[in-house]
């Protein structure tokens, strides 16, 4: 741990703005910046317009990072929301990497602009059906850039500099949890729930019996597909929201856990 660097998000938020901005910008994967020809020090476009914004006010214990691919772009290239936990660890509340060249699907808003809160407050069903058909998972407005390995590496460097050897995340959807598994995360809470969901999708299972193709989100093909299972769960096939799953990862180590053996994406 650095002698001068704080141990927490709350501590980082107390730093002078230039130092704070520089420290948080270290989370941005170098490969992502290189791919989009962004200078890590300036994070501006060719006309010196800022592309990176940081919300990390003194006195708070969370931080939001927003990197746009171009000035005025409607969606971030990278968005991250990090916070301190009650017991002094660091948690990833949300991390998104969008492909700015990919088609956009308005699953995050209704036609009148009302936000859907990832489909939990409301659902734009036509947009969701189009996203499903295009190969996206629930909550995605655009295809991703498959940059999670680079993001994990840069975030682990970041938390190590803060003196931590592990960090946490709360997956927002079923497929997120499975993806985190495959990149080395373990479960603090929810492993039995994940195993029960997998069992439910097996032949003769309660969930597989609900895949009645009554709508596009409940296709029988979801039995052996992580992505399609997640859409069915998003559609309410569990009878309750997908919650109460918390995961963690030890820096530089893989937990080698799989709650979905033999299931493809």
C-alpha cells in the first residue's frame, strides 16, 4: 500500500481534484484507450473537449466514472460505479463497456423517455425483443467490446494500490453472475441460488417447464443457453427478482467455480 494513497473510495474522494481524477482514471483499461486513440493523461478529443467525467464528491464513499468515445456521444464507452462496503472493502456496483459503433436498443427507456432502471421499473418490450434477436443480454443497450479481462486487470491494479487483496461485486442479472464466475469470482452469497436455478432448467425441472414459448423471452432454447436463461429470468420466470447474489474476487487468483456446467452462452 502506498504511504500517500488512501485505503478507501471515501479517502480518494478527499484528494485534490487533479490527483483524484488521475487516480480514478487508472481504472480505465489501457487497451481500451489505445483502441480509441485516447491519451490517458488528457482524455480529451482532438479539439480538447473533455471525454472523461468523474463524480466523486468529498464526504461521499462512492465514485462514478464516465468515459465517452466522442464529445456529445449518447452513451459512455466505459461507465463504472464503485463504492466502499460497510466493512471497508471495495465493491463494483456497475461496470459497462459499450461498442459505440454497434446499433443501440432503447431497453433503458420508454418511448416517452421514462427510464426503465434496467427493466426493473418498466420494460420497453419492442426494444427488448430487438435486443434479444440481435444477440444482446438483458440490460444491454449496445453490444459490448469484450473488454472484461482488461478491465479486471486494471481494476485489480487499482485496488492493490489502495491496499486491498480482494474486492466485491453484485451482479445485476443472472448472466452477469455466470460471466463473473468464468473470470474467477467466487460467491459470498447466492451460490446455492445459482445452483438451484441451474437445476431448475434441467430436463423435468420447474423452470424448464415454464419455457412455454408464450413470448420471445421464454424460448425452449433457454434450457442450454446462459443468455436466454437470463432473458427468461428477466421476464419473471423465477416468480421473483434476481437478487441477493454477492460475489468477490481475490486479486490475481481464480476461484474456479461453475454453477452452470455444460451450459453454453
